[in-house]
C-alpha cells in the first residue's frame, strides 16, 4: 500500500454546458519518505491537483487515499506551502507561525509554542524579522515565512505548490537547499509542484510531467538516479542528470508542440462570405 | 525595535501632513523639494481660500445692490419719490431697520461669529451665577428628595454645538451596535442574506425625514408616561437609523468577500468557526468596515441638522431653523456661521475616523 494514492481522479469545473474537465484520469502513488516532483506548464491544472491532495477540493470522480484512508477535507498531517504565500497581513511573522502551531498542538503551553515558533523562524533565518508584518518583507522572506509556518506544524507530508515560483534565482537556490535539509532530517514525504525542470531534477527522486489541460493527465515518470546530497555545480557534468534532463525536456517540448498543432487544427475557420450584403451599398 | 514617534509621523498618520511642512518652514529646514511641497500644500490652498472669500464678497455685494435697488424702486412706486429718497438715505446710513435681506458678506459673517461667542460668554456667566444662587437651595431640595432646580434659559451657540455632537455620537454608536453584528451575520450566511436583503434594499434609500416620523411615532408611544423631553432620544435614534446602512452593507460585503487565500489558510490550519471569524474574517474585513463607519459618521452628521430641526432638539439644526424663522438683521450671517461650523466639524470627525482606522487596521490608508 502506498503512502499517498490517487486513483482515476477526474476533476470538473463549472456546470452544464460550461462544464470543463480540468484533470482527467490521474493515477499517482507516492511511497513514504519519497520526494516527488510534478512538472507542468502554467495553467495545466497543477494547483487543482495540489488542492485535491491537501483536501481543499474534492475530486469529481475517483479517490485520494492518504495512508489507505480516503481524504475528506484538510488535515494537519499534510502541510501546504501555497504558491502565493497566503500569510495573514495583519499578523507579524511570529504571529502567523504561532497561529498555525497553536492549532496543531492545542495542549502545549504558550511557552512551548513560542519555542517552536522561534525554532522554525530561526531555521528560515528570519529571527531578526519575527516582529515584522508580511508587508515589510521581500517576496523571498515572505515565502520563507510560509515555509516556516508549514513546517512548524510538523506535518508528515509536505505539499508544495510552486513555492519558489516568484523568487529570484539566488533566493530560490537557498530555499531549495533549506527545504531539502528539512526533508532529509526526519525523512518526511514531499510532493513538489513546479514549472522548473531543473528544480525538480535537483530536489526530487522522481519527476512526473503533467500534460497540459484541459483534460490534463500525468505523463510517464522519470526516475532520477543521482546520489544525495546533490551538488548544483557538479550536477551539470553528471551524465545521468544530462540524460534525464534531456529526456524530460524533449517530452515536454513534444507535448507542447502536439498541443499547438491541435490548437491550430481547431481554429481553421470556414471559408464563407456574407452574401446578403454584396451589392447592397 | 521601537520606532520613535515624531510630530511628522503623528500628523501624517492623522492625514494632516501639511503641518510638518509648516514646521519645516518655521524651523528653517526647508530644502528645495520642500519648497515645492510648501507651495502646493500651503500657498495654493491659502490662495484658493482667499479667492473664494473674494468671490463671495463680490457676489454678496452684487446681491446687496440688487436688493437695495429693488427696495428703493418699490418705495418709489408705492409711496412716491420722497419715500424713495428716505429709503436710499436709510440704506446708506446702515440703519438696521431697512437693510436689504440677502446673502451676507464675509465681514458680516465674521462679525456674527464674534457676536455668537460674546453671547456664549454672557450666557455662561449667567449660568454660573444661577448655579451659585441656587446651590444652597438645590442642596436642600436634594436632601429632601426633590428634583433640583435647573437652568432653563436659552442655550448658547456653543451649547448647541455640544448638543449636536452628543446626538451624533449617540446615533453613531447606535448605528455601530446594530449594523456591525447584523452585517457580520449577513456576510457569513447566504441564507440570512436573502432573508435580510429585501429589508436593506427597501429601507436604505428612505429619507431622514421619514425615518424621523417613524421614530417619532414609536418613541412617542413608548415614552408616553415620561415627562422628560424626548427630542434627544428621537433625534439620536433617527440619526442612527439613517446612517447605519453604509456600515451594514460594507460589513456584509467585507465579511463575504474575504480573500480566498485567507480562507484556504483557515481551512488548512483547521481553525474552528469561532476562530475563523475572529482571527481571519474580521481582521481582513476591517478596512471595509471602517470605510463603512466613516461614511456612517459623515451621513450621521449630515442628516443630524434636518432631524434636529424636525425634532426641535436644541442643537445646530434647531439653531439654523430658528435663525431662519427669526428674520433678524444678522440671522442670515448667523446661518452662514453655522454652515461653516457644521462643515469644519464634519471635516474633523472624518479625520478622527481616519486616525482610528489607521491605528487599528493593517491596511494603512493615505489621508485624502
């Protein structure tokens, strides 16, 4: 039995004539302690997939199994790092993390809770900004707060929805390492959604492409057989890395082209003229 | 780290940023950019005020002349050339009995303002004297369990302003107490929203006068045994009912349109319903609630005048009405004084709300 299992998931939005199938026949299984990355184009339904797994959405058909039990609603066992940080702007960094910690460990004293908050804020190197509001922080700092908030809840599985998408390359690299550190420390299970193939290659054990929607479905998986810890600079010379990277990019290009040609075919207009108006003026 | 609080920060916070520019001028710390700012924030407004007063003066003079000519003309027609001459001389002499009754000039308004202040001093002195005179008697009456004798002379202009402020604050509190809880409930529950929506849509546009009449009908009957003057109760309830709609609608809108991201956070953290309302929904709708409260306070102040006038509650509204009915020589200029006082107090109330809003809300607004 897998740790997380998605069986024949379909997700539709809208009703009646406006109904569109966003995700179609998604099958995925993740083992405990694994780091899986799902790579896809923007608008291919990645966020929908994440929300199905964390319980914010329910599938139209099919089922999501977490540790063998169907998922109904959200759970503290599955921590989420949102794409757009989703920090509460009226709370300080510390208060944002504290609110989450307090919900997960309601029985702990305030002192213990504060200790956890400080530990995780320290971990993302934001101790100096613990009393600042999100508005006073840069994008990278905000995302680190979101990371701290998700991890302070000590979830068994970390679900990340393009967590580093809006960051500059340097901050991005640092945060990738931080996330890998935490994941490696107590071998949690992680699911990373990204649009950056290199990010997936650097961080994950497996990469699964999401074919673009509507009717998005998962493509064939690519195993990444590269020893951990991985070194960013050495990766470029690793033959395994090159091979996998080329294979994935080729695959993504192919489905991109396929989609383009499909789209072209679809928009061929009929060759008609408004006959009724000819010669009227 | 605590940030130091300076005069500049405080005034900017209250939407009175021009004060710090003024300070820079007097302390001689004016930079070149500051000079442009000084021109824009102080010189331009002052110039436009002077221009306004100038135009007002000219307009008032034109109206005065027209009215005077008409009077002389009328005397000529009705009573002949001699009477017209007398009238002309009388107007020129500035005699109070024959002054044309029209828009007063700025100088006249200023005179009336001073005379209202003098009047206030006289009445205050009168009141103090009365209090002194009746102190012993009142102490005796209270010890005997009887009501003390109170001053029943006419209120001064300042007393009337205070009365109006009391009414508007009582009305505002009433609006706040009714509108915010109902707004939150309506915003949270679509069922309650459709239950209340017709009510809001129908009663929102009702005029202050009609609200006054409705409140009058009810309060009159409720307080039928009481010998107390019910005008204050009637006017503050009417003001509250007229002005609460903005807060009600804004609160409901703020609560129902909380950013989906925040709702998702609440779901992922698994906050309970109570926590969700107080920790996520209310804080995020505070800016809209305060926008509503600001509108409510300005509407309350605006309808107050009409309602006091109807309710005969001794505030600014009654002052304006009585001066209009009075028709004394300086009545018109007193009405204009009241107009300015009403406007300035309205402006100050708005700033007060802005200051409170900036203190409690995360979404800092620039003062307009």
